[in-house]
């Protein structure tokens, strides 16, 4: 059985989603959203970190376990918090330099 819930999103995204439904790529908005969520769940995301970019500006960033290990190593080397290290490394692009 499928669970019903409501979703709010920007008008531009809704229009794009409706276009995909109109083009018969998806049978409905629900089908499109379910497909997207399934795809996200399959790409190996293990952690979601809420990044605060500025005043009132935040968004989730998906990270794999290897990303978290790099962040923790960087935080330890620089003697800063995990959050501070994540901010620096996400802006630079996380790279494993070990």
C-alpha cells in the first residue's frame, strides 16, 4: 500500500514535472516523485548534512561514508569541528588526499 502525503515545491519545478507527465515520461506527479526518490536512495548516500551557506540560507548535502571520513580527518588535522570542516570541504569539493 502506498502512503499519501502532500508536497509543496517551487512553481518552476512543478511546471517541469507537469511537462514530463504531459510527455508521458511519467504517468503522474506521484510516479515522477517516487522514481526520483528511488534513484536517490540507490546512489549510496549514507549521510545528509544540513549546510548553512549564509543568513537564512541552508540546504541538505548528500554524503557518502568516504566523504564523512575525509571531513573528520580534515577536522582533526585543522582542530576544527566537523561542521566547520564540512563547510570548507564542500565549498572546495571533497577530495580524498590520503
